[in-house]
C-alpha cells in the first residue's frame, strides 16, 4: 500500500496511474490527474469538490515540512537565509504536496 502511495497507483487495482503528469515547478506546470483509472475504470473524483478535503492533507504535510525545515535551519543560518530556505521549501514542496495529498485523500476515502 505504501508503495502504491509513493508511485501514485489506483487504490482499487493498484495498476493504473492516478496522475498523467508529475508537473514541473520550474515550468509552472501543475500535475494533471486522470479522471478514471486506465486499467479498471475507477473514478478518482467521486463528486464535485471531492478533493477539497485533500487541501487539509496538504496543509498538514506543509506544516510537517516547514517545522522540519525550521528545526534544521533556524538556529544555524542567518535570518535572511532562513527565510529564503522556508519560502524556497514552500515552493519546492508545493507540487509534491499537491500530488501526495490527493493520493492520500483517495486512499483515505476510496469508495
Ligand atoms: Zn484501477
């Protein structure tokens, strides 16, 4: 199950891909999702607004990441470098969080 979360596989058949593209932060290309599983036809978005809840998962992931960056950097680098690291981390983790939060949301409420 953990492997299918990290690879983004369908929660039902574990074969089809959830995301069509991984996105690219440097080209500002948001990851694109398939509407249905290519293998079993499983609908990833059950209803309009289904992924609203994934925002809470994304928020939790962001808090964990930023607290980790805080404890790793705050006392060891100058203040300006700390802010660069925090805001850089926010940007770099944003697309990762987008994908992982949706995959986790599908896993948490699969049917
Ligand atoms: Zn499937």
